[in-house]
C-alpha cells in the first residue's frame, strides 16, 4: 500500500502507522514471520494474540477442509470474518467462535456470503497485530489482550451505512452452534453466548461487545422489525434480546472509522462484561504496543546470534509459536465453568488453561516450558490436575475442558513426571502421582489388555504397536516418580511395565510388529504400509519405520534386542536412506517431511536422530540434526514439514537450533545435536544465565570437535537441567569432519534403563 494512501486514511492510518513504527522498533519481534506455517500443512494463523491468551483474533477465509482448520491458509484470497478463538497447528478444525465482519451496508438476509477478496500486498502481520485492506475498501486492524479482542475498521469515504455483522453461526469444519443468544444492552454494548458442539462435544463461550460509536440501528438474523424498519436503540439501557439469534447487524451513522472491543469469558456474560475493563479506553496504538511488548518479553527469554538472518527468523518464529498454546480458559480471577456446567475456581490465584495437545507436546514443548515459562507453568500443570479431579482421569487431548480422546498414550504423565522430578514449585507431588497412577490403571483405551498381555493385541483394537510403545514410556515416567517418592513396590511394577516394548520386537526384521492375543505376529508384514483409520491401523499416523524406534527411555535395551551387535545403528542408518514412499490405499497424510523413512512432519520421528548418541555414535546425531534443521525449516509460508502441532514442531527447532534436545522427555537430560546458531543466551527460571556458544560454526562445520563447560573440558554428550540452572557457558567447537571419539565412551552417554 502506498504511503500517500495511508496518510489520507486519517485517524485510523495514523494509529496504524504508529503501531507499525512501534513494532518495528522492537529488536526481536521484527524477526517473527507470522506467515510461516500458514502455507503447506502447517495450519497456523496470522492473527493478533498475546502469549497463551484466551483470545486469538484472526481472519477466516470462509473455507472448510483440512488446510483451513486454523481458519486461514495462505492460498486463499478472501476473508469471511474475524473470529476470536483459533487452534494453532492442529489437524482438526474447531473453535472460530464469535466472528465479526465489517460491511459497507446492511444486508437484509439471514444466510449471506460475507467473503470479500483481498490482495496480499494489502495484508500485514506482526506479533500482537494484524492488518488487511479488503477489496471493498474497508481496512481492518486487529490487536488483543488476554481476554479482549480489539478491532479497528475504517470504511471507504462516502459509506452511508457502515455496518458490523456479529455472527454466532460462523461455522467451518467441525464446530456447530446449538444455542446462541445476543442481547442489545444499550447503544454501544452487546452481550451473549454461543454454545456449540464439535470436536469438543460441549463448548460454551460468553462475550461482551462494545462499540466506540453509538449504534444507530440493529437487526437480528437478517430480518427487519415488524414495523418495516430496523429498531432504533433507546439510550435508557433497555434490553432487546435475540434468544436464538445467530447473527446481528449493527448499523452506524456515516463515519470514517469504528472501533469495537470483544471480551470473552467461559463462565458467564457478566464476567465477559467485566473483562472489557482490560482495555479501559479506545487507544488502539497503546494496546497494540502493549501486545508487542508482551511478545518482546517472551522472545527475550532466549537471545540468539547468527550471521544468517533467515535462521534468526526461523528461530524466533518458532519461539513465538511455542508461546501460543495452551490457552487461558479462566477469567482474570481464576474462575471458570467447565464443559459439565460446573463452576470452579483455581486455587491460590492460579489460572486454568485448556488446549493441551499432549501426544505432540510432551516430547519437546513441555520440557521447554520448564525453562521458558516459570511464571505460567505451575498453572498449566495444575490445570492438568484440575482436569483429573473433574473427569476422573488426566487429559489425553483437552479442548475446552472436554476430553476429545484423540491420539494414543496417556501423555499427561511424562509432563507431570518431568515437573516432579525437576522439583517444580507449586505442584503437589503426591497428588500428581496418584493422578498418573490412575491413568496407568484406567479401564478404557485398551489399558486392561495392555496390562493382561504385556502389549495391546491387534485383535483388541487398532494402533496396537503405537499404544504399547507409548504406554511403556509413560510407565517408565511413573516408575521414576515412584522411586523419588519412596514407593518401592510401584517402582518395581512400573519398571517392569516399562519393558513391555520388547513384546512387539521382531528380531528377524528389526521392526516393532503387531501381535494377536495368541502371541503371533500379524501377517503379512510391510514396513512401508500405512493405514490412517486408527481402528484398522497398527501404527498411528505412520508405518513401522517411524514407530519402531519409540523407546526413548531404553535405547540401549532396544539395541540389545538386535541379534547383531550393531543392529540398531544399521537400522537407524537404513531409516534415513530407505525409499521415501508409503504403501496402502488409505495412507496417513500426517506422515510427511521425509528423509528416507524418517518423517519429521509428524512427532513420532522427533527423537530418532538423537538415538545415535545413546550408542556411542554422537557424530551421526550431529550430522542428521543439521540435515533436518536445514531441510525441514524455512522462512516461507510452507516452512514447516507438517502440522505445527500446538508448538511441538517449533519446540523441536528451538531446542535443536541451540544444540540440545530432550530426547527422553522426562527428568531433564538434554542430548547434544548440532547447533545451527552461533550463540544462544538463555534466561533460566532461577534468574541465572546459561549461554551456548558454537565456535567456527558454519553450513559445513556441522560436527562437534570438542566441548567445554565454564572453561573446562566436557566429555558427556548431554547436559542436565540441574547443570543448566547453575548458569555458565557451554562451548561447542565445531568442525567439518566428525570427531568419532567424542561420545564414544560409555560414561558420556545419556541415561538408558539398560545401562
């Protein structure tokens, strides 16, 4: 957009330019590219939010389908509305609640196509700010606080009846309204509710909307009043109620700009009204600057250096995406209403969070939070325990406090176990342990069969191999907490269960294979075969190649199962060189980002390259990690190899670009990879500074020649969380040739059950 055009836009443009100027002055926000992930199958959104906010105010293209589950995809050229709740990087569409769309004039129809075309040249996004000029001349700017979305709409000159449409039936993909209500409180305030059914079977959102200009008239569901004209709003605070209204159009006198604030609550309408106080005035620039400052504070927790500006963009965009989910569910005072309709209060001034994509995020995102989120992580962990208290089990995939039961494992367990083992403050270890134990003895999700047979038989249900391997790892996590708490009998029980992965191993092929109840392997066997139907599959969202390596807690125990001494090493080598195809008529689209059969676009592969370091071949880990970073992360819309998955794909990059990774994500061991960045300065939760420096780093110098910590030679291939908490500097001396002696000695290897 030309500068002279913006100048002529008056107040709106001045605010907009001031906002962008402020954002541009921020030293780290400028490295965030919000278009990364909006293309390909990344499923992110570019809209305005603040860290872990209840509000994610973002444009929706008005299309359904897998690549529009976040509401937005870079391939679209239209916008149908700006809604206040979005899922980032998931594979299933939900939310998109409380949508607003500016119109150049009212439309007296209930069902209308609100899509308006726009050009990418007239669209911009920064942390905490989104802007677009639509083809009809309306310009929109969005920003947000934790509970309030702030809109600013400038209408083309001469617009006689500027109109804003509030749509509670803004419905794409899975979510459908079942009960809605809009109440006109006065000439500038509305409130209401949207109950819906979707992936989360019961959802409720309450809202309060306030306008900067008086509403001249309004109507519900596209209908004029019985008198033949839209009702005029009286200024005596009388209420007009649209009990089952799914949309309302608010008509204003001729004006250049209208601002609106939309506050959300999951408790009730009055709490939504109270939340409007988060933005006490109409200073859009100030709110946008405060949103940018919140992101600057978030990004400042890890300051990195690199001569490659693209790498810095990839890193800081990834760090941004690690601070989007989970999202706030409670009001400012910690009160909320769960999906059952029960009113609850988080204790000790805490907040309730939702949107826990645990199958993805237990691997790298949640361990990262033990470094980057000291001010929030206690509340997130206690939100998992609150879910347990309300539902009887820890969550598998919590959305709006509802158990979607999506994906496998009981992976709230490693999240809580990691926190307990790190002595995370504000967590009742005994309460957490009992909740973890409940997951391990639940009567659903094939756990009884797993206990009975020592594995999940394929003739009990599908996904059997994946379920067994993941349950075994989760049981290992429970064993560590049992040991810490002095529960010897449980420690022995869960240590035994952690070895259940051996029951799927086939020494003839080197793969983990499905078995029947009678102990026989399922035939025929094709390691390239993929079946996306979970009930028919043997491996969830992948094949035998990707899932046979999920034994992060006992890599050397896995190695001993191979008949040949170097069997695991050769199997890993073969993984990265095998043909990059899958067989089957219903292949999983989630398996993507292939290097051989390694599939970085989905989480089961994320630890695999680090396994070499557990068996004395750290140089291979270094080689593969740099290859993955360079080939799977880019500074363009399709910059992720698969779904961003609520922060996990980004967390992998944050860890690995610095040179570390929680390959066995419990207890705090971070395995060395190959640092892409020249330096990372990390603010640890206790206030200490931990610095990682890569000397002689380059595109070709991908191997670790030597390591020092605080100036002293360091021979381990990992560092612990406790060591990082001491602060200091870890220095990698990089080289173009592998140092095969580094990491060869057993004393340098990360922990494995089989030591």
